[in-house]
């Protein structure tokens, strides 16, 4: 039976209205429809307190991450690249999409969900329980406390901690400070947040603005890498590389198909394409990548963007991704 046009038009209007309401809960936006990232409660704290806590021999801190979160991936990479496992315990939480929360595989201080741990540490009632999270479990004299949950600040902190491995890289070299600052600003605004501005845009104008800025920034980085590589700041690996990798390793998996970042495939940027392969080949990096979990969590949980919750096929393992990238370089 043919559906009358008036029914189609009515259903479209109702769905658009409901979609706007759902998106308001998922991702806030300004009056022009541009996505705006929420501030976190535990950002901005002096790093000295966290550094002192990390140096306390009485107990280890915990770094709480989720496999799918690119912001947590940054911190996980710092933990891995700088060999911080003896100082900081890594705890991985799993998504619970039905309840919209992160849950622990094993209870932490009696907490089964991350939101419960936030509450235990005195978070505001309306605080979002996000990852990554640097957490001090406390002891008989010190109550459990959250040290920081802002990824950009957190990776700077992890970079300052003394490592137990020889030749642990300093990812904020003084010689590259000005260039690093400029790169971090470009990437955060137009690439790391940029893919979300594309995916969570409320209207065509907001999407167009974010998409154009995203690909313009990619072109700038590609040109820089081609002329001065092998890393974003030149000869030295830096925080810029760490902050870019979680976004670009998810490119084919979720951002191009789900967030509309599909104007051009990543291999059309040869400098970035080769750079991603180099970073993926660094010791321990591949073990932080979970393509199947990324697709499951993005396509399965972001209902307003993908109402069917059907999880599309894609490269199943990180090794397949690495082989694909390496094959492109060999060409």
C-alpha cells in the first residue's frame, strides 16, 4: 500500500523534532547548531597534587579508560609509551548503552559503575562520569579522590611522571614548545573536536562549517608531514602525535561512515597515511586499538545518529589495519 504524502511529511516533522530533543541530551550545541563539548568538573586542578600522589610509595594511582573513547585513548597511549605501569594501575571500563553509563569489570571500592565512583569521590550530582580518569584510591588516612578527568591536562601530567623504563620519551620537548602549542590548538578545535562537530551538527550550515575546517586542518598537517616529518613536530615524537592518533585510527571505522567525515579517504593524505602507520608500529600501540569494539559502541550506542543500531562490517583486527596501512606505504 502506498503511504499518503501527508503521512510521510508528518512523520518526518515528528522525527526531526524528536531527533533534536535526543541530540540535546547526547551532545549540547549553541544557538547556531554547532556542537559544544561540555566542561568537566575535575579539570583545572594543579598538577602538583597529582604528581605528589603519584610519587607516594604507599599505593598506586589508577588510570580508568574505556576502549572506545578517543579521549581516554590518549591517556592510555601515554601510559603505554612512557612505561607507567609500575606507577599507575590501568583499569578498563565497559559501556552499558542501555543505562548510558560505564561499568567496571570488577567492582572498585565497592562501586560497580563509574558514576558510583564519581559519587564516592564527592562529584556534583549532575557531574557526567567520563573517562579518562586519574584516581587516587586513598588509604586509611586519605579518602578516595579524583585527581583529573580532562584528557588534555591528564596527558601533560602523565608526561611529567618519572618512568621506570630507560629512555622514556619526553613528549613535550622544550625545543618544540611553540610549534607544539600551535599544533595542539589546531587539532583540538578542528580535528579532535572537529569530527564530533560534523557528527553532532544540528543543521547543514553547522555541518558545512565543521567539515570544511576539518579537511583544511588535515591538509595543513599532511603538508607539514610531507615536508618535515616523520612526526608532527619534525624529528621528535610529541603530545601532538598522541592527540591526533586516536582520531585518525578511528577514521575508516566510525568517523567517515557515521559522522559524515567522508569527503576524502585518509589515504588521499599521503603524509598522514604514512604517519599513522609509523605511530601504529610503535611498541604497545596496537594493543590499545580495538576496531570491533569501536564500531560496536559507536554504531550500537549513538541511537540519535544510527537508530537501527546495526553494526556495519569493517576490518576486524588491528593487525588487519596495520597491514592495510603498511601495504599502502609499500606502494
